[in-house]
C-alpha cells in the first residue's frame, strides 16, 4: 500500500470499528430481547475491522461506516442465531467464535471487494475458495486432535487454571 493511502486506511478502519460497535449494541439488544450481551460487544465490535481490511484503502468514510454496521450486525446474528443452530446440528463448538467474528465478516468483505475493485474477480474467487477450504480442513484436523487429547485419562484437557481451582478447593 502506498504511504499516501495510509490516512484514508486509518480513517476507514476506525469508522468501520465505530459502525460495528454501534450495530453490535443495537443488534444484541434487539436479538436478546432488551438485554445486550457483553460477550457480543467484546467480540462483534471487532467485526468492522475484520470486514474493512479487504477494502480499507479503496472506500470512503461513509462506505467504511456502512461496512462496519453490516459486519457488526452479521457477527451478532452469528453469535445469537447461527452459532446455537450449528452447534446443535453438527455437534461441534466454536469456543472462540472464530466463525462469527472472523469467518462471516471476512467472507462478506471478500465478496464486497469483488464489486469495488475491478479486474480481480478470478483471483478473488480463487482466494475465497482456498481460504474457506483451508479453514475447514485445518479446523477439522485441530478439532480432531483436541478431541483425541481430551479423551486421554480423565477425559478433560488439564489447564493451569483448572489445576489452580482444584488446589483451592482442596485447601478449603
């Protein structure tokens, strides 16, 4: 990126983050029946930054804010509506919300870039396909390895935090 684009990029990123934060608050409040979730705010507010990354040097301030609004809304819908259904249907858990915070806003932004930047359609579509395939394969392999490690011994992966909790309980 040329250094001349740096101010425009910074402004677009900040405005997209503002848009996603605002949209997350509104969407969380509406989808959770008047009780916004702090977890939604902490996670989905970052969705604007994820989404604008693909176009931050080619869009203006208003478009950046709209990208953030849509990304924050999409991400919050992912946490509140889509994730519980995926967890139940596929019997998998996205403990960090990677699908909602990074996957959905980034895929949406990649499709947006198709329309905003001329002459990149073929490369962009190949990039989207490769990224989704790599994410699916690496996530599946990682989940399988973690499941194997979790089924050893007590059936849980021992962490420093769980060890400290156990020690505190024993002292009482």
